[in-house]
DNA sequence: GATGAATGAGCCTTCATTCAT
DNA sequence: AATGAATGAAGGCTCATTCAT
């Protein structure tokens, strides 16, 4: 009883190669050859576990999105204070992005050529990614908050993703704690921008 | 001296075709054939004005980033109130994204296969895009604002991009005014998240 | 006004390469590379004129079947005597087979994987091939002939094809006149096989 | 002394799978996977009994040609009347073709890529197939019959094959008795085509 | 300058064959 | 003996790029 779920291991091995390459190159520019090399398997082996490059891609997204859902569940378990919850959300997401960066960007791109069946699976992935954070914000935001919860979730998610990606892309080291602090400060303070009727010349409000 | 700047016109024609196709498909999935068709020129003609598909792509980014810079300059001209400036920035960016969506996403992706020279040009583009908004925020944010200005600019830009892209991608109509309102409300209010030491049960801070 | 119908020429060039290779190898074993080489064009060029290997194959059949129809029309024009007509039919078919041998065999094979649209085109080809000869036999056979006309046409066609193919396949030189004579003799004499009620023991009848 | 000839059984099992698949798809389009599945063995097992797909194919032909030889021997045993012999030959062949259709067609195709050794074995198969029927016709045809015996055998074989294949391919049910009747009628009557010098108007000879 | 037919390198995918179990 | 996961060479097809007109 030596190797449990050998098939699953091989599958995961391929998914990791796929993640590395798709993340670096995007879908279209990624070559199956390269994925196979990263995964340490032969090209043909990939097709034993996935029916096509498209299927591999969607499967990867599905896999990784489940994992972010689980991560959130785990991290947010037992937290009460909105601020702590928010901080945990941000930090978890940053850490997650550091692993899966570009992959998540790609999700939004229009995979227009994919057949309907795969488009459906892609839609499910996108919805589930949104759902996790929307859920968190619906617990945090006050009932009279003037912006739609899903909208807030999207903006926060976009803000964090962009910042992380820029840092990573520039080859900068990312200090998760410090970055979380900055994002939190931004989210909590908002952007002080003066009253609408302020007279010209006044630059600062708060 | 018959047709002045005929070359420039032809060049712009091609850039427009390129923008349409790159925006819809991303870099790798875009085909030169299709760009030529969109532009209404023969495929070979493109190579009279650009040395390669890569060059065409970078050139397009350069061109369009200048244009967003110009747009901002124009729009923000003479505005004084931070709130009005911010609103104008948001609205301009939303309108811009509605035209150039995917194109901007692509900017962040690492065009890893591009030769060094083009990588340099890409870097310049990215820096200039950041600079425009960073500049705006440096005028808006109070001196003691606890978050780095460039960081804020990135987050706002990411937030707006993500929200616009999601709406567009879902095929929803985008009401620029309404969306601007929502983004502004979010930016100004921030995310009320309670004090760090707040006892459980307290939801709102501000 | 030098090159009339250059496109048609190139197309025909490719069809000739295709015929050579499909005839020699059959459909599945034929490689597009090889067809291109035979035709003296690059692989990609083939796809400017035909949408796929399957399309190329069906198009070839269509092309060549029209040509056998035309050949028959031309050859049989003005012939009156049934024997002369029959002889002409046989000879024409032999000559035709010497050029298109295996190709015609393949027509009957079940191209089961082809999409419906191409199956339709294949069916049309097969029907048209049968029609030509069925038509000839309906003019030759007496009204009270005990065998269905289409059936006779098929058998004669099968008999001739098989004989030609065997000779060609064995690398024997084919003397068209002599072979036509033999086939004619066979068709006219039939196979003398004795009366049905002959008593056992009688080996020869005539 | 457990299982006598287990190896032979397994071998026959594989040959049956091979026959089913080669018959339906032809040589090149047949996949070893599918043969294994039809045979109910693992893919690797096939290579314990046959050294390659090519070997399996040739072996199958050899096997089945022996079987048609045996069939003929058995069927024709004790028959005396040429007509009865001929009828039996036709009927046996039709029944055989209904089982092995495409397989036989394929024999004629030039397996050009096969190595010399296998080409030799293929040649032997083809010769033996011809020999069986040539032998029968040499017993049936009168000594002064004007057509070469092997030639007649080929033509009859081609005629029957073609007719059977067309019916099968069109999905029509094949009534063996009725078809045998038609073929016999054709063979015995021949094609009445008038004398060579016949005056127009005379249609029938016999 | 403009064209678009032609090219061929390179990609996704298949499948005969091997080999560790 | 039997398995079937793994392999990798080879095939169909695409598409950036060139060049004769």
C-alpha cells in the first residue's frame, strides 16, 4: 500500500506545471511542451489527465479557486471584529496572490474561443471567486453603507491584486505584513477629498 | 506635396485595428490577419509601418498611454477641489477603460518572450501610466496621509479597472455616472471596520 | 495578361499531388507534408485552397469524378452499337483507372469520422460515379434482362477495377487493348456453367 | 495441465478484435487501443503475441485467408455440377465478405511503408486468395474459354466484392440468396451486346 | 507604397510502443 | 503472463513574416 492516489499526485504535478507557465505567459502564449517540462512529465501524459489545453486551464482555475475558498474559511474562522476579519481577508488574499498572481488576472480575460461547455465552467469559477469576498463584506459593511457590497468586494480585490502584481512584476520583495498595513490604512481612511461644495483653494478637508 | 502625412494616417489606421483586436483577444491570441482586416489594409502593409507584431503592440501601448496622459491633462485642467479632481480622474479612467479595457490588463502581464529592447519600451509605458495617476494623488492626498501615494494610485486604478472589466465581461451596460458615484462613495467613506480593540458586536467605527 | 487563373493552376497542382499520394497510401496514411512536396508547394499553401485534409480529399474525388463523367460523355458520343458502346466504356474506364486507381477504391471505404457535411459530399460523388455507368447499361441491356441494371453496372465496374488494380499492384505492364478484349470476352460470354438440373458427375457443359 | 492452449485462445481473442477494427476503419485509421478494447485485453498484452501493429495486421490476413480457403474446401466438397460449384463459390464468398468486407479491400492497397519482410508475407496472402478462386474456375471453365482463368477469377471476385460493399455501405440489408441469384444470372448470361458488325437495331445476341 | 499569395517554423494532439509493477 | 501509465515521435493545422508583382 505504498502509493496512495498516484493518479491524483500526477494530476497535481501537472497542475503545478500548468500554473507556473500559465501564470507567467498567459493562456495563449503558454506551450504545452513547456508545461510538461515544468511538471516533469512527457507531453503525452498531460492528455491522460486532461482532455485538452483548454480543459487543463479551466481545471487549474477550478482547483485553485476551491483552494482560496478553503483558505478563507479557515482563516476567518472564529474571527469577530470586522477590522480583524478585514485584515485577515486582505492578508490571506495577498499571500494567495503571491502564489497565483497572473492566473487570476487571466480569469477575467475573454476566453472567447472556448466552447460553451468550458465557458460555463469558467463562469462558475469567476462567480465563486466573487462570492467568497462578497460574503465577507456583507458581514463587515454597515447596513446603510452607500455602495453595493459586490461592488466593494470587486474593488478591494482589484486594488489588492494590482498592487501585488505590480510589486511582483517589478521584482520587488513583498513584505506581506507591511503591505497589509498599507491596504488596511487605505481602506479604512478612504481618500479624504474635501466636501463637494468646498471653495477652490482648499486642498485638504478632513 | 499631395497628401500630407499620408503615412501617419495609414499608421493610425493600423493602430486602431490593432487596438480593437489586441483589446478583444489579448496579445498572443490576436492575429495579424485580423488586425489588417480591421484596419482595412493588406497584411503586408502593416510591415511597412511596424517591424513586427511585437513592435506593433508596444507602439500601440506607447501611443495610447500618451493619449491617456493627454486626456487627464485636459480633463483636470483648472480643477481645484480635490473631490472634483478625484471624480474627474475616476470618470475619465472609466471612460478610457471602456475603450481600451483588455489592452491595459495586458500591460501588466510579463511579455517574457519579447527581446530586451521591447521590454524596455514596455517598462517605460508602465511607468508613465502609473506616473499620471500618482501625480494626481500627490495633489489630492494630505501630507500626513498614512499610505504611500503610488500605492494609493495603484489601488484605485486596480479597483476601477476590475469593476469596469467585470461589468463589461458580464455583458452589463455600464452607466459611467452611476459607476463613478459608487467608486467615489467607496473611496471617500473607506471601509468602516471598527477599532482594532473593539469588542465583538461593534460593527461601525466612523 | 500573362497568367490566367493562377489560383486555379495552383489548386490543380495541389490536387495532382493529393491524387498521387492518396492513391498510393490511402486517405489515413497519406501525409499532408508529402502531398505538399509532390505538389511542389509549401504545406501552408494547401490550406489556402482547401480547408482541411478531409476537404482536400473530398474535393479531389469530386474533381476526378466530374472528369470521368465528361470522359464518358465524350467517348460514347455518337456510338450506336451496344457492343461498341460497351467496349468504349470498358476501355475508357481502364484508362481512367490507370490514372486514378486507388483513389476510386477509397471512395467506397467508410470515411466514418468525417463530419456530416463532408459525408454528404462523399455520397454525392459515389452516386454520380454509379450513375454514369448505370446510365450506359440501361441503354445496352435488353428490357427483359434478368439482373438489375445498377447491379450490373456495379459488378462490371468492380470487375474491371479489381483486374486493373491487381495488374498495377503487381507491377505488370497493362496493355489496355488486350485487357479490354479480355473483359469484353468475359462480359459477352458470361461464365458457361451448365444447366441447373445437370446430373452430378458432368463437369463441363458446353 | 491446467489450461490447454491458453496462449492460442488469447491470440485468437486479439485477432478477433483486430478483425473487427481493421475491417471497420482500414489499417491506418485503426487504433491499437481500440483493438485491445474489442479484444478485452490490455494494450500491452497485444505485444506479447504480436511484435507490432503491422505484424498483427499481416497475421490477421494470413489467418483469415486460410479460413476462406478452408471454407471453400468444405463448401465445395463433393460438388460436381459446375453451376452448383459456381453458385456455392459465390454464396460462400458473399457470406465471407459480409464478415470481412473492408479487410479484403485493404489487402489490395499497397502497404508501402511496411518493411520488406512483411511485404513478402502480404504478397503470399494475396496470391493465396487468388489461388483459391482461380482453382475453382479452372475446374469450371471449358478448355477453350477465351479468357485467362486468373483473369476471370479476379473479375468475378471484384464484381462480388463491389456489389456487397456497396450494399453494406449504403446500410441496406443483404439477402444472400437473392444476391447470389443475381450474380449467377449475370455471370451466366453475360452482357448481351450484339455482334460487332451487327446492324443497328439488334440489341441481343444470345 | 501597397498587395496578398506563399512560406515554414512551431503548436496542439494522437497513438504505437515500452516497461515497471 | 498481464497490465496500463508513460513516453515521444510524428501529424494536421496556424500564422507571423516575406517578396514578387
